[in-house]
C-alpha cells in the first residue's frame, strides 16, 4: 500500500510541478550548433598607438635596467666568494669604480 501511495504522489507532483529544461532533459542532450569560425581577415589589423608603444618600450627599458643591476650584483657576489674585487658601483656608492683598478680586474 505504501508503494502505491508513493507512486501516486510522485505522479501527481510530476503533473503539477512545472518542468524546467535541465541537465537530464532532451533539450540539454540536443547537439548545439558550432560557433561560426572567425576569420582573422574579417577586421583590420589593430596595432598599438604611438603613445601605447612608447609606454611599452619605457616599461621594458626599466625592467631591463633592473635585471642588469641584479645581474651585476650577482656577478660581484660570485667573484667576491672567489676573493676577487669586482668594480661594482651604483649611484651614491661610497667608492667610485676607479678605487677598484688597483686589484687588476677591470669592467
């Protein structure tokens, strides 16, 4: 008897409840149309403006300068472990590059 009541209740709810297309509906399983391929020739070439290009080059120059400073510091540290004085200078350094000339290593 419980089984009959449960089946009847399930049937009544399925009839009265609105159906939404979900994951298990036939609408979901239907094949979706493939998007149309976009041709690269359908629009003109877009390039950065003069100001944008200048900003990109300025940013790259700053990054390159920072990497050069890091590379020079690492080189000076590696040579210092070998006991060699490297003429490493920077803005505001207490010793100029000429102070290192006596050691025999030149830049």
